């Protein structure tokens, strides 16, 4: 079951990560550290793809690890804003199934 905590406001899906559910609970556990979550809280938005300033420079340059290419998060959020959360989850769960199976 996918919850709001395993869907990153930045366009990443925490559900692909081995640490999620073990020693990490996703975005909500990092709210005080995350510049994206702080910004969204100020603007009262669910995710960055809904922002009038999308994509901001911080998001356009965001590459948290070597599994995702530069620009991934922007395209991911464009998809989510256009098709919705359920379609987004289905797409990335299928794309990253090999990582989920190893968890």
C-alpha cells in the first residue's frame, strides 16, 4: 500500500529504496531538513509539480543519488500533475519493481 510518506514531494518514490520502512519512514521524517517540504508547507501545496514556479532551480538541479538522472524529478512531477497520484504510483512501482522485490 502506498501512502503519502512514500511519495516524495520532489517527485521521487521512497518505496524504491531499501531503507524505506526499515530505518527511514520517508518524507515526513525529514520535513525539518527538506527544502522542498518547507517550501510546499509555506505554499500549502501537495507536491512541487503544482507550484506556479515549477520547476524551480533547486528542483531542476536536484540529484539525490546516482540511480536517477538530472531532470528525472521534473519529468516525474509533470507526469504526476497531469495524470494523478494513482497513475504515478502505478508507473513507478512497475518501473522500479526489481528494487521493491529486493526489500
